[in-house]
């Protein structure tokens, strides 16, 4: 049984990918993953969490775009 592919919910522009890659290299995680989460809280009602990790978790949605691997929680 084939599963339907979920639409891409986050895009990473080429320019953003270059900046993220530079930040990851500076943090010693050049081959790592950018984990992204949105949590309730903050003045607007939402707080964004960004973290460089070695690999995503099994429950993360993995997106690879413009040379960056992103794990969406």
C-alpha cells in the first residue's frame, strides 16, 4: 500500500541554507540537523525553538532542501 506524501510545510531558501550551514559549521555540527519546533508561549502566543543536533529523532518529520537537513518536531 502506497502512502501519500505529506506536503512540504517548511521551505529553506538557498540564501537561508547558506547562513544555516555557516552557523552549523561554526557550532561544530556541519553534518548535523537543524531541529525546529513551535511551542505555545511568548507575547504572540508562539515560541520558535531552533537547535543544531547530530541527527533527528524517529518521530521527527525530516526535510532536506538546499543542502540542509531539517527535523520538524
